[in-house]
C-alpha cells in the first residue's frame, strides 16, 4: 500500500493507539502488533465496556440490511464459538475478518436478518491482513460496492452478540493511517491501511461489520476497538480490502482457517 496519501506509521500518537487496540472477535490474542497483546477476555471482564448498545445504536432497517450477515460456527480445537458480522461484496461472497474464523470448523453459517441461513465455505483466509472471504452458495443478497474515497461520517452496521437483526451506530471517520501490521498471529509483517473512527461501541460479534457510506457503499471493515476509549474503533480501508476482494470474488476451493488466534 505504499504511495497512498495519509499519515505514516511514524506518527507516535497513532502507533500508541494501534498498540492498544483489541480484536473484537472471540479470540485470545490481538490483531495489533504483539508488543502489547491484549486478550479479549480481559477487556470484556474489566468493566471498561458497557453491556448495552451505544447511545446512538438503533435497529437497522435500511436497504443495506439485506447484505449484512451474521456469521456463526464453532472452533472446537480452540474451545470457542465463532461469532461475527460480514457483508456481501460479490455474488454469494461474504467478507469478514480472518481472526473471527481462525481455527473454525467447516462449514460455518451465514444468517440474514429475515432468518434464512446458509452454509458457507471459507475460500480465502489471509492472516497477514486479517481478511477472509466466504462462499455461501445460493445467498441471494445484492453486493455492496467498495468505496475507496473516505467520507467523514458513516454508519457502523453489525450484529451484536445473540442479536438477530443488525444495529446501526453513527461514526465519525478519521483520515487513513499507514502502519506496519504483524498479522493475526504476530509473525507476518506487512503494511496496513486503516481508518480510526469515533462514536460506536463495538462489540466482539461486530468484528467484520462494514462502515457504510451515505450512498450504501463500504468505506471499510471493522477489525478492532480501542481498550482505552470505549467509543473508538478501527476499520480496514476499502483500498486495503480490494486485493482480497478480487482474489475471493470467484474462489470456490475451501481453504484452511489455520490455527487459533
């Protein structure tokens, strides 16, 4: 991602913030650099994050609801359940965070807000950039387009833990930041492009939720929340997602979900 406009990893304030983020799926590790790994359990049990929705949260009934899905399953080898949010970006293809699926058994389940469920295979799993793609055969949802241009405001739309309908929370979106990321296992250095955003209270099962623009496009995908600021999170930019989106668009061969993260 070299050559993109925006601040570089050398900005100290952002580096400190990124080191403090936590993964928002049911994982034991963290999708931030390993210098300061923070476990999801320690944050969830600390009382720092409220148990109810953010003040601005509301059930989402807009057009994009047909294309935002709940992803569930099991990861028996990791002794955990899989719970996350994903969005349809191409025909029968769902994008979400890789750390949500790490170690997951096949197949996983994709559920729509109207209650319909579909079995899905993992056809792309990129632990370096924390992006995965599912193929859900027969999934009727229309694709949401990726929007590379940042907008200052958006909606974070995702499924809270146990929820059957996605909720929407308004977000103020900051400028993109380019920094080094070490992958979900902490051992694969790569450049990493993300948006910080302010406003939503991000829950674990909202990992993979899209940042939706005013015209219904996807500005980015939520991958982490800040442990120090309960209303601050981080999203992979649409530009960061684009290469994986292209690779997964027509993929049909199941791939490994690797090990527990």
